[in-house]
């Protein structure tokens, strides 16, 4: 069975037929209102879990300089991270293709680490 060969639970076989019926794994969204906020790491406010806002070449990303940002319009943002199932549904629903006739595949080095391959 292709699901077990690809490390997926057997219930994954039923996903596409459910999508055809309109059952979709949608994200919970929250509205971000318009307004101003401080973007970046502010010393004293954002020093958490033993970290500081100082630049450090050993961390994966830098939060950048603190600056004021203004949002002119409200927008919706997912309350939680996108799951693999939600992304699979998105790709299926959009019927998008990559270059030529190949399917578009997300490019991430973490994919192998997550799947153990």
C-alpha cells in the first residue's frame, strides 16, 4: 500500500476522496487589525528563554533592527503553523504545476530530517 510505503497513516488514503466531497483541513484564522506596532527585537521586552536581542552569529535567524510598522488594512493570519495535510490540500485545490509538466514540490532541507530519509 503506497501510504505505508511512504510513511503515511492508512487514513491518508481517504483524504483525496474527502477533499472531492468538500471536506477540507482548513486553518483557524485570526484577524490582525490595522494599526501601528514595533517590529524587531526590543531589549527588555523580547529577551525570553535566556536569549537576548543582541546580534549573535550562532542563532539561526536574526530579528533585525527595531522599527515602527503601520498596517493600513486588516488581514487574516493562521493561528497555528500549516500542517503537511493542509499544504497537501492547498496544492491539490490549486491544481498548480511547476516548471514544464512537473508537479511543484516544496523545497526544504528539513524535509529529509522530518521524514527520516
